């Protein structure tokens, strides 16, 4: 066993490239997004919602909510009247937002990425080690993801578990989407994301919003998001089924989910004790071990997504699925 930069145990294996079938996609007309911050999930709404009751949030201050302008921003739930505020770097839209005494402890894999040290190192050496797990690198992964996202170009995309914003910046600078929402549970990762954006010249800040939120309780109205991207993140989610079900809820009909993770397969995965060991390790670390492409397909299917496709390179896998069109 080795400790990979995914914070979980994986088997070592040779990196034999195995290309799976690409999904055929066809672009649709771009979706216009206006600046209105309240509404019922249509194209004139940003789709932000209360993570408690999932009803729309309304901006109750004059501050805009794009990156660099969130300090002083206030949003209120139209139903439960809870107010959420923004810091210098991001909007805080977790359920416990505003509490001074109460805080939740998350599983090890989640808490690790909340630390300042790991957040600082993530894009300064940590992520580069993913090449040993078959990850081709951010630029190549971005190009691969674009093939799956063709049908929703021009819409709103959520970069879930965005970390330091590596893909957030690529999506924003590409001009392929009208709005990019960088979402992470780690305050320190979002601060790093903010700092990297501030260092970019001519960066389209007005297209990007940084949001702190729980992947299992997404602060978006149902059917309000065109695409969700999760780069090297699914294996770090404490409950992938809950997270993917939430992603399915917030996607519009025909919306696309694209994610990269790794698969722990090999000649011993069929042995009964291996599955028991895997379950125990997932319980301790709060991370997810996928052992086959079929398991990932079943995860998407049970959460209401269809059209599953994937592409492998050793342990690395990129998957895509979409919400059924109405």
C-alpha cells in the first residue's frame, strides 16, 4: 500500500492506458444568465438557495456576489428568513453559517483539506503528484471534460470541491460558460482560490462566485444548474450517493455531471475480505474507494443520472452522466 495524494490508501499498479468510449454530445444554444439573484430557477436566476429549506435566496444588500466583491454581501431565505453573509473571499452557505458556538467536525479526508498547510500546498506540489495515479494533468483533464460538456456550453457550471480553483480558473477564462460557481467546504481552499484569481491579469471576476457549502447539502434551487464538475473529488466525499443525489437534484433536465476519481481494481478485488477491508477504511477515513467502472455507473444510475460513460488511464477515471431530459 502507498499513501497517494488522495488521502486514502490505494493499491500500486502499472499505469496501462485503456481508453474507453467517449460520449457523443452535441451543443445546444447558449443559455443567457442575468444578474437577478432571486427567482424560481429560470435563466434569470443565479439559483442560489437556502441549504436548509432549498428555497430561493434574495440579495438584501447592494454588494455584488462575484469574486472579490462578496464582503458585506447579505442573502436572505424567502421562506425561513435565515440570513447568509459574505466574507472577503466567499459566500458562506453552509447550514451552520452564522453560528458562533456550533461547528461540525467532518471526516478525516474532509478536515485535512480544511487545514491551512494542505490548502497552501495543494497547487504547489500536492496536485502534481496525481500523475502517479494516472491523472494526465489539469490542462488535459480540462480538454477531456469539455468533450462531455458540449451540450451545456453557455450555461452555469458548478466546480464542486474546487480546492484552490485550478479548474475554476480554466472554466472562467475559457469563456465557455456564462457563470462559474466555485464551491468547496474548506474555507482555506477558497482563500487560496481567491488569491490565485487576484494574481491573474484580466481575469473575468464578474463571471465567478466563490461559495462555501457542503456537497451533501448544495445551496442551489432544484433544476437550476447546467453542469457540475468535480475534479479529483468524488473519492473524498463522505457519502458519494448523497452528494451525487444532490447534484442530480440541482441539475437542469439534460444537465451534465463530469467527475474524475480513481479506481482501486486488481486481481484481488474479487476476494470477500477485500470488500470488508474497503468498507472499514472508508469508515475511518471518510473517503470512497471505487473498485470498478460498473460501481460508479451504478452510483450515478441510482441517483437518477443516465447516459453514463467513462475513460480510464490506469487508476484514473473520468466519468460523465446527465440528468434525464423531461
